[in-house]
């Protein structure tokens, strides 16, 4: 437990959290925990006790009975244990059974009322808390959850990135949108764990997604493990055996967050990036100045700010040109939509100041 609390302030080594999606029965959690205890990198045993399910007739967890089994797994293996809580009653019961860490699930984080109730229930309790991202890609909602627990006095807080619901069909169960947890880490300076199981939704994508997390300097992994995944009552397709987890961890390529300052090639490339960024800022400033001139002209001639046909045309042309240059359509669209939005704001302010 001392390792866990010290990790929150100095997450020097990746924290591996693993265990079954749901605690199903005593044999299942003990067999899985005993196997995970043989993997040195695993520092925290997870197990779902209360499961928020979409349909009411689905398996919704064992409740207090499951907590007793989780406690027995802790006693037999020495692994600290964690579970998800969604109500003050869950908090009270988890603390009663000596659960070492808690997490708030994605479906709970979307509701500030629920988060506040959990924060109030934990006021004055010094327990590590992990906060999953909300289902929707809403950074402010995620940050707000952290703020509520911070105001309640909790000091050991970390994020769990489990991906986001996405309107397009992708290979992932929940689209990673890596830029959002990166921005959260920049703004709050908290450790970020990647829940590769919920991002992937299947075993085949786990290794590459875990490596991506390492490459992006996140602080650990949450991986769902079951001694017999084929018989799991929840999320069977994304759970792996403890042996498979050991192989996954062993295949990860470590990355250093500290670049060697004496590396001349890296220094030269970074200098070139800095020069290009400075040029980009100069070009953006010129473009905004021209946009202002266009706004003045539209106002004088009685034209609308938005010229939708013109916007569609130039975006199409930029997409074609950018792809010829090897740029992704997603990048081109994001950049020019941001520029167009800023241009509209600038021209609108000119119209308002009449």
C-alpha cells in the first residue's frame, strides 16, 4: 500500500492494475489474483463489485458478497485491491471491507450530482481515487470531477483514460482520442493510467494500444484479466489470462521521457521545429489581418459574414492539396476549421462594432 500512495506523487514506474471485469465467484477471483500476484509489475488488483449495465437483466455484480471475496484475495496474495463506486452506499461498503483504492466510472463522471455525492461521502477519507474519463469527449467534465474530489480533501488522485464514445464506426470499442488525456495531464499534472481493455473491446488490439500508451509517456495500464475469459460474465472479449498479461508486459518497448541533451541530431531537429512554428505564427497573424480586411469590406458592401459556398470550396481544395503532401484529412480539417472559426469571430466583432 505504501508503494501505491508514493506512486501518486512520484509515478516513476508504470502502475499496472489488473483483475477481472467483475468479481463473479470466490474461485474465480482467487485463481485470477493468485496468478496475477506472480507478475511483479502488477501492483493493484481490480475487481468490479457493482456493474452499471445498459440492460436491467444483465449481470450487475455480486455486491457485498463479492467484497468479501475480494478481501480474501487481498489477504491471500498481499495485493492491494480496488473497485468502482457509484453511490455513497458503495463507498461505505467498500471502506468497511478494507478496499485500498476506488475508481469512478465513465457513466458516473458524466453526472456532476453523482460525483459530488461521492466526494461528500469521501470527505476526510485519505484513499487513492482514480477518475475515469466521461463517456463523451468532454475535458471540462473530466476536470470538474477532479476539482470536486480535491475540494473534499482527497490528495491521491489519478486519471484513467478508457476512450470515448464516437459517432463513427472504428476498430475500437471506445475511440482513444489521445489528445484529450494529454491535455488533462498538461492542465492538472496528474498521473494518467490507460484502460486498454475498454478502449479496445477485444484482445487483438491490446498490445499495440498498450505500446501507444507507453510511447505517449502515460503512467500505467489497467488491463482486465480473468483466469478463464471465455466464461466471463461481463466483457469476455476484452479480458485476457494472467499469462497473456505477462507476455503483453514483457513485449512492451520501454521509452525514456528524458532526452539526452547532448544528442546533436535531436537538438537540430527541435531547432528546425521551433523555426517552423515561428513561421506558422507569422503566417497566421497575416491571415487574420487579411480576414479583418475582408470583414470590413463585407460590412461596407452589406454582405454576410459566412459565405458557405466559398468555405466548402476552399476546404475541399485544402483537403486535396494536403493529402497530396502526405497530410491526414483529419489534421487538415481540424486546422482549417479552427482558422475558419477564428476568422468568423473576428469578422463578427467588426460587424458588432458599427
